[in-house]
C-alpha cells in the first residue's frame, strides 16, 4: 500500500516538473506570403497555353484598414512579354480590402520554345505595404516572400 502511494506521488511530481508553461510559441503578428502549391519555386512547360493564378496570402486577425502591397515582377532575359507570357494582373499595389486574405496575380502563359542558356524565370517578389505587415513567413529568412517560376522546354 505504501509503495502505491509513493509511486503515485512520484508520478505526480514528474508530471508537474515535465510541463513547461510555454511549450508552443504562438505567433500572432500578421504576415503576407506567396507560394504555389506550398512551394516557392515551380517549373512550367514551354508549351503551356493557359492562365495561372499565383496567390498572395495575408495571415492576420481582421484589419481595420485595407492593406496595400507593393510587389515586383522580375522577368529573366530569356523570356519576352507577349511571346512567352502576358501579365494579366494590372493592380499595383495589390489591395487586400478588409476581410480579404487571398489575392491572385495572374499570368497567361504562351507556347514558345526557349533558349535554355538564358534566364527563363519570372519572379514575383513581395516588397512592402502600408501597414508594416511582415513580408514572408515570420523569421529572418522571410520564406515565401517571393515565388520563382521557371519556364522550361519539354
């Protein structure tokens, strides 16, 4: 009987000692990020002929003002607007009205054979915003602050 009491008291003490007050750090600062199917780099075929939406996501509690996001679209020297692609999204800055947490940047892909020795990428880079919301995932690396799209020959 005494051994059972000592065992129960020992287990209780171990349980209390092993529990930390902050086992999981909750991150509640807002941030915006971009990805395509949860990756930051994607390949597309040179013979593709469609419109693709690349989404920018806002992670935050409801905001009291619209978020205005500045971004760059950087085209490598191997791609030409009107021959390889057309940027359909003309909204700059990209606006997140209050209550909206996902906005597309749309690109129409055009079939064209590429020079594989050139830079056949389009990079969508998130830059800044009017509310000081963090760009990319929280942390120094700011993962998913840009999306790199490689157009490749089949």
